[in-house]
C-alpha cells in the first residue's frame, strides 16, 4: 500500500540537552536510535511480518530522520506501506506525535497524555478499517457460498472470499488516499 512521508521543521529554543530529550521521547515509544553524524539522528522501527496487524500505527515500520542546523530541527517522518491499511490514514497521529516532540523540547510539556489520546483514536480508526475488511470477506463468503451451490465449484467460493477481502482493502485504501488528497 502507499507510504507516508512528511517533513516538519521547528526552532529549538534551548539546545543544551537536545540529544537527551530526543532520545528520551522516542525511546519511550520503543524507537531505536542511530546517530548518523554530529547533527543527524535517525529513530526507527524495523519491519516485521505482523506490521499490518499491529493496532498502534506508531509500532509499524518507520524511520524518523532529524537534522539539526543551528537552532532548527528538520524532521522527515517516513512510514512505508505494510500491505494492509495505508499509513496515510494516520497522518494526524504522526503530525501530532512530532508536534508533541516540539512541545516537549521547547516547553518541557508532558506529552504522554496527548500521545496516548492520539494513539487511542488511531486504534479506533484501525478497528473500523479492519471491520470493513471483515465485512468484505463476509460478503465474499456469502456470494461464494451461493456460487458454489449453483455450480458445485469449490474454487469459486474461495475466490469470492479472497476477492471480498482484497477488494474491500483496495477500495478502502483508495478512498482514504482520495479523501486525504481532497482535504489537503
């Protein structure tokens, strides 16, 4: 499915403990850190076979590259598709996650409650998406059942179930991308 890539920038008021704060923020959400150079950090999550079934989109494979240029942080957030729900559906979660990083670095604001709320909303959204896919599979099963009874062909039943799930997933992802494109 489609990937999510977005760039962010914000000014850092106090650079004194910047690396420590970045590490603290991302490690709380189980991101691994890789220091590229003195002014470049990468925080990432590795891919796994179950990425598409993880209920928290922050736990999907991702890469966050942070480049410090004087007092400006340039951040690129990248989430590749996971063959299930497009990460574009969760761009508000990703944007708020980076916004809360800004608030934490510049204002020492507590971010855990805000991030927990955004994660909960993303989980609700993801649950609705999975229920739509399940509905497509059920619809495919019903059509396949009747086709099998009419023709006696077991393959048609299996094909209808597959097409019900796959078709609903493709249609849903297409609608997500179109709606996000129209709203921006």
